[in-house]
């Protein structure tokens, strides 16, 4: 049976600050600009989860999208939505919460929650024009 892709789109709001504590204020400002705001700044993130797998002939589903939605709500949205990523999300205690790192953290969390038979890809929009994908390609 052929593989098929299914998608789930979610939304969360979060604040963050991009900086390195081992750098001077001047270097942080030079590298991260407005994103280095000492009082943090926020984004309305759009998250697209892509799963690739085979259709279950008994159900006609590749995965029940309600089940996928529940996993995302429990393990991602509760953790990220309306949070300060630097202060409230343990994964970013020592990791700069760039869009790239946020996507990888989300991937790693979901990878642990989903059956291994599904290939997983994360697309995270930080703004309407700026987004990242992880992993870059899934075969």
C-alpha cells in the first residue's frame, strides 16, 4: 500500500528572548537585534505537523486525527501556549529559543509520543514570512 501524508495545524502564542548569557550586551544586541529585548517579545506561532504512513485497511485512517490532536494539545500546546519559553519551558533553560530550536524540541517531544511507523515533520511559522522545517526532508 502507498504512503500518504496527513497534516494537523495548530496555533500557540509565546514570548521569548534570544540571547547568550556568556556574551556581552553589545554582542547580543548586534547578533539578535530586537529579538534580544530584555523584557522579551512574543509571536503568534503556527505549527504544522506532518505524518507520513500507510492507511490502516480496517479503519481507512492513517491515524485518527482526533488522537493526533489530543497528543499535540497535551504535550505541546499545554507546554508552549501563553508561556515565556525562556522561563517556563525547561527545554530552553540552556537552549536559545530560536524558531529552529523550538521546531526541534517540538519534534523530539512528539517523536516520543507517536508510533515509530509514522514519519514526522514539523513546520513552524514564527511570522507569516518566516518559518522552519525539521527534519528537512522525510523520504
